[in-house]
C-alpha cells in the first residue's frame, strides 16, 4: 500500500517539475529565441523588456492553452476508455473531435459571413453539439459492432466524413475573416488569444473537478456494470454523465485548437504504465498532467522544427503517439490470445 | 419468523411476453442457505439477476429485510445484498486486495478512500476465504480458483445480510469447491447471513443447503429439504433423464454426498 502511495507522490512531483521546465522552455523557444533571464524579467515587468510583448500576448496564452487543453484532451480520452470499457478509445479516433470541428467550422463560416461576431463561448457550444452528434453515432454503432477495433475503424471513417465536409465548407467560404480556419482545422494553438485561454481555463477546471469528484463511481464502473450496480451506482446516470463530461472537454479543445490527434488515446495508456494503477482518483490528475506535458512539448516542436514555418500540432502528436496506439493494439491482441 | 428475503409470485425473464420463470415464491431466514438447482437454461441465473436488480422483475414482489424492494434506493440495496456472479471481470492493474476492497464501496466517503476499519474488514474477508498469500498479486494473474475466492471475499466485506451467489463453485477443482462451500456455510451459520446460491454439483447440496428450490419448465418445480428434492424421480423430471436412470444417479449422489459432508464439516 505504502509503496504505491510513495510511487504516486514521486511521479506527481516529477511531472509537475517537468511541466514547469517545459513551461519555461516553451516561453524561450520559437521564431525569436529568448534567454531565460529575459523571460523571467518580462513576466515580472513586460514593458521593460524588448521581447515582453511577444512573451505576454503571443507565447504565454499559447502555452497556457497547450497545458489546459492538452490535459483536458487526455482526461476526455480516459473517460471514453472507461465508458467503452476499452483502452483503444479516444475523442480523435472515434471521430468525436472531427464532429466538433465540423460544427465549429459551419457556425463560424455562416455566422461570420453574415457579419455576426462569434464569442468563444458560442464556439465551445457549437463544438459541444458536434461532439454529441458524433458521440451519438458512435454509441449507436457500438451497440451493433461489439468488436472494439471495428468500432475504431468506424470512428476513423466518421472522422474522415466530418473532415471532408469541413474542407468543403472552408473552401467555399474563402473569406479573409476565416483565413486562420485552415490552420485551425488541422490542429494548431497558433490562433489562441487571452479570451480563449480564460474561457477554456474556467470550463476545463470546473469539468475536471467534477470528474475528480466522480472518481469513486467511475472506479466502480471499471469492475463491470453488474458489480457497479450492486455497489449502489446508478449506471444510467453515470453513463450519461461520462459522455457529457468527455464531450465538454474534447469540445473545448477542438473549439480553440482544432482536432489534436492521439493525445486522448495514448496519454491515459502511458500514465497507466507510469503509475501502475488504473484508479480514477490517481489517473484523472495524472492524465491531466501527462497530457499537458506532452501537448506542450509537441507544440514547442511544431513551432520550432521548421521555423519560421509552423507545422500543425496533430502532425507532431501523430508522429510521436500513433506508434504508441499501434503498440496498444498489438499488445492487446497478444495478451488476449494468451 | 422474520425472513431476510421473501419472493412472492415473482415472474422473471428478459421481456414481458416470455417470462423465463414464473411465479417464484420462497423465503430465506437468517442463517439459511437456499440452493437453486435445475438444468442449464432453466432460469436459475435469471432469478438471481432479478433479485440483484441486474434484470427488471416482470411482476410479483421481492421483500428484502422487511422492505419492499421497489422502495429501496441503489444505496439501500448495496448495503443489503451482495453477490458473486458467473461473468468474469477484467479489472486493469488491480491487486486482489483492491478487488476485495471494492466491496467496501457503500461505506466509503465521497472519494472512496478506505478508512482503517475498511482495511481491517478487507483483511478479515481475505483471511476468511484463505487468500492471504495472493492478496498483493495482480487479480488477472491468479488462478480461477483464487479469483473465485477473491470475489467471495469481496462479497463478504460488503457486509450485507443477504448474499446471492451464482454458481460459486463452477470451474473449480474439488478442494477449491470444498473450501468455498465451507466458507459459505460458516458465513450463514456464524454470521447469520441469508444465502441464495445456484449450484450444478448436486452432490454438494445435502451438505450445504437447508432448503432446495428445483427450477424446471419455467416455474418452481419443487421446494423442500435436500432429501425431499434429490430423489430419482425428481432428477428425471428436472434434468430430462431417461426413466430409471434417476434412481441410479440419486443413489450414487447420496453416497458421495455423505463423504463430502464429513469433509465440509471438518473445516
């Protein structure tokens, strides 16, 4: 017991330190290289440093967004894996992010074309509705195909359909207002401003705290439906809540940063490996921290690898995390045979 | 006598048009073990799943600890009825201790953190089923027999007056069967728990059960003591055996049962 507790504390402290390091790193790297001493100065008194404006109005919101949204995405994936009782679920592979993307693109293009300003909150709501629609389709399919791998294939197909329609919408509505939409639709933190950060911090923190408070019934649900019911869990209500929470999280991410691939599916798996536990009370904070670190690092790479040109965040996360997903698929196949 | 659980005219099944078993009525007193026997597919599990709310009852009444089951919340039920089902669970990265500890769920706080008392209850339950040596091992990596012990320990530390056990001895070797059944017997006799279990091994029934419910042809075929139910004639009817074979079976069964009874009580 004690050994487990020590392990958790060490891992959490280590992850917080790594996150702090990445935070400084993220502020420093980019098209303009900035020294650590100048970063600290500009955080204290931005007016007095040459790079102050870059740090405060461009890099800082972007980095905070990567932390908050990366964490949100991983927790969303963790909840989906609980819901489907399977580690190969995630908002991206199940087409849920793409559904959100489609709804955001449609509402942006049509409302902006009519000269209506769209607030961040409206974008989140549109993304949430899109997530729920994709989720509904996936749940109906899950009822029909019992095989999880097949369900993932269906999810990827839903993702392709949504992405294709999004592409049509964006192409036909080629307006200077939505010039950033193309970058966003591939996944990017480049368009993030302070308003976005503020809205996502509020939504994500409230949702994550709610998830954390639910770790007891979620843990019971991991024992299978019948035993969870016998423990006094209201299964129907829990299932609905799981879907809503994971949709809110992945919708917030998609609304501001577009679809980010594989973070939601791979990070919970990596965290289970590090923590040697699947308990939600450990996994929810661990996934949040792990997702934040990985997304922040990937964003740094996206900004700097081919600077001054940026690559999409999904390109980077795919390169690093898709192999993890392949590993999960193969490892499961082997263990289910044995 | 106050019964822990009473079924009255209970119809159970997967949907309204075809009830699997109709008009099930019996009572279980504290300390009493009731064995549900019958052919595969007779509906034993369906009855048990209905009592534990895995299935909705079609009609009739279930009374649990003097309360109407329909008026009880999920939480009330979790403190009154524990269960071991036949379906396998696949908990990830959980030790046997962790699995048993899930039985304390109804008693832990908002975040489900175990108190000293909870840990003591878990340890006692693990000791009772004799699984102390696997306590720290991964649940997915121990044998079927050990897993079944762990699931029983889980139900024990849920600390309920009623225990529902669906084929708790299936797929186990003879020694594991004897071990599990002696634990169940001790629970009923010493802790006054009311136990309803389904069982295929008829030879164990005389040693373990106070009352036997034979389920056949979509209804309760007969209720009685083991010696009243386990007769050649009844076996032939319940298990669709050729006439004359039941007597041979029953004779052998009773001889084996006598041997097992000795072993079960030695514990």
